[in-house]
C-alpha cells in the first residue's frame, strides 16, 4: 500500500470519498465518472483516493457493499420476499436512504454490481444458516435460492428503472409470489435433508 497523503489522515477521508461517489452517481452515469470528480467532491487529493481505492471499480464495489450491508436489514428483507412471498418486505425492513441509493446505482448503470453483491450476500447468509462451518449448500438448494433471488431482484430493478418503487402487487401476483416462495423453501429443505419448518427457523434465527 502506498504511503498515505496528508489528508488521508484526516477524520472520515474514506467516508467522504464514498459519500462523494454516491453524490456524483445521483447526476452522473457510472461510465462518465472520473477520479478527479470524486476527489473534488470529497475535498481530498488523488493520493488519498489511491491510498484507499485502487480504481473507481473498487470504490464502486466497496461503496455498494458498505451501503447495502452495513447491517442485516437488506438480506433479511430479501429473505422476507423469498421465504414469506412478501414483496413489501423491502419497504418495511430497509432504511429509505438505502432503497434510494439502490435505485440511484441501478439507474446509473450499476445494476449488475448491485445484483451480484446482493446475490453473494444472500447466498452467504443461507450457507451460514443451513450449513456447518466450511460446508456449502447442495447444488439444488443453491439453484432454487438463486433462481428466486434473481426474480425478486429483477422485479426490484425493473420497478426502479420505471420509477415505480414501491410497487404494490395485485392479489394474484402476491399469491403467485407466495406459491413460488413455498416451492423454494421445499426445494431447499429437500436438498439439505431438512424440513421446511427447520429451514424457516434457521433462516430467521437472530
């Protein structure tokens, strides 16, 4: 790691850079963002930027992960949609700023990064709940979870891009989501040698 520049020692330099990223993303496509614009908005210099981040891609990945997963709210909300068939889980469980920044990231061209980050964290959470340390989910369980998560994320992204989030579902759509959620839990339980009740208990343990 390079020697830090003077302002890297100032309180919150790293946080200011991350905040500048989100500020710029509000009005700048990710593809048009530059390190120069970030450091100007953050009130620091390039040396400080490169002390913390090797490039803008690393900054983006770090900012998304820290914003969405500084606590367990988003993973639990995705779990709610997944295992309860509840599309309103996001609005109730996720801080408004986090939802807004998710929308900002998607609209600015970071849909793939958001999708990959959330998929990875949800998978990690399932494995921590259902598997012994060092073990992984069975392939069928992984497929069922990722298939369902992909559907939920696709719905969120599409609604976000239309500016329609939150997006209430019709009774028919809610019933369909609930039926798919039940099928997902049954598939995971069968693959892991558990009962659906045991899977649900593990998924929501504190």
